[in-house]
């Protein structure tokens, strides 16, 4: 989908997750994503309150979600700069090899190859952005849309050309993203158990953003097939009344070999009441008596608590939260964000 307004895209990213309420913390500890302090530094006292000492390790654990976010921002900034430096150097080497200037190379390989946006493309962008354009007539905004489509074409062609140059002029990238050590918790997975990319999601069945991202996950699995393995772990938020019972119900369905069928039904349902949880069990063919006994005795409570604790220790503070080979991705992100990370990981494993 095309979007003309960066502000709208930014707002969508900021409002793409259900967040844990302030003050909801965990004392579980685990290694930091990158740059972990030495043991001496971790034990260093950073404040005292009465007779109570607060260590650096406690402080870092408390602020872990934000620290991981900062590490990711730092990496993205460095990677953006590195990609630009690589592109500049590739252009310089190719221009020299052809005996022309960089500007001439850009003209020949990028600008001269751009087409004229079709009326269909213009109309599509207009329809998708009518609200942002305040329902102005198409003729009033046609020049801006044409400019937008030309810029999009140029960016796509430039990306293609840089990829071609990387193959011609041997290019390697040693910069590595921050990675968080997160296990699958022994949960069932979709996809190839030996896939080079594992996606672990911490999610909440009542979170609207978790529901919103389901089609994207299905698109990822359909697109990458055996290259991706997907694991669902529970992170029921305390202020979602039905999230915890739904998580317990899904694990009860797992006990009868129907986890994914029940999981899909939960996300497709707008009703997660106790009666509905029982009705869904019938829809997927569960033994009703065993299912209801499982709901009553809650044998999977400790496992769900473990999921929640592991997520919190990894820096999760809202849902949905994803770890793609340990790389943190927060919120109901579009397919393109998943693709960017997955393609990068596949490039590393295949390189």
C-alpha cells in the first residue's frame, strides 16, 4: 500500500502494540542484548534509599525494554550510514571502471530507466490516501502523486542497481545487529524445525494489535515456506480480562493436539468469554469434558507464567513482540519490516 504522509506512518508505528501498564515489572534476569556490563559493574551500587542499595544490574533490568530499543536504534542508524557509504563506493568504482562520472552513471542506470506512472497507479494512490488528502479532487493533487510515484520508482531502481553492483564488486558486511537470547520455551512451532530463521512471538489473544498482525504472519509463512519456523508464546496482559483464560484454553487445546486450530479460532473471534472458549473447543473437535476439566484445573499456569517471565526478561513490555533469530521487532509491523529482517538473516546464513 502506498502512503504519502510520513506522519501517518509514524503514528501507525507508535500505536502498533498493546503495552504493559506502568509499574508492572519483573525481577527475572538474563544477559543484555549487547554490551553487557562486567560482573563488577553489574554489582556496583548506583543509589541507596535508606538501607536499601540499588545495583546497576537492577537498574538495567528495570529499563531493559528501553535499552534494547536504544541498541536497535543505534544499529539501524549505523546500518543506514553503512549502506549509504557502500552505495557511494560502489558507484565510484563502477563509474571509474566505465570511464564516466558518478552523475552520468546515475543518469544511465537509474534516471533513464524510469517510466511514466500509469493512470491506474495514480488512481490507486489517490484512493488509498483520500482521507489524508482531505478528499481534494484528483486533478488538484495529481502532480504530487506523480512526483511521489517517480520518487518511489527511483528508489526501487537504485536499490536494484546497488544489488547488481554488489555482485560485481565483491561486498561483505561485518556489522551485526543486537541479538537477544530468547528460547522457544518448548512451545509447538509452525514450519520447518530446521529452518534457518526462527520467529518467536509473545502475544495476547485479546490485544487488537496482535489480531491485526495475524494476516501478516500468515503472509510471512506462505512467502518463506521451509525457510521460516514460527513459535507462539503467551504474554497475557493483566488489564485484558479474557487474555489469560484464552491462553489457558489454547494450551488445553494443545493437550489434545489442536493448539494451532484453536489458536486461529481465538484470534478470529471477537468474543473470548468463558462460554465462547468452550464453544470454540467444540468447533475444533476437542473432547469437551477433558477440555473443561483442563480449564478448571489450569495445569498450564506455570508454563504461561514462564512465557511471561521470559518475555519480560528479554525486554518485552507490550504485545505483539517478535524475535527474529533473536532480533527484536515490536508491534504490529507491516510485512515489509518482517521481510527486511528475514531477508537479512537468510543472507547471513546463506553467505
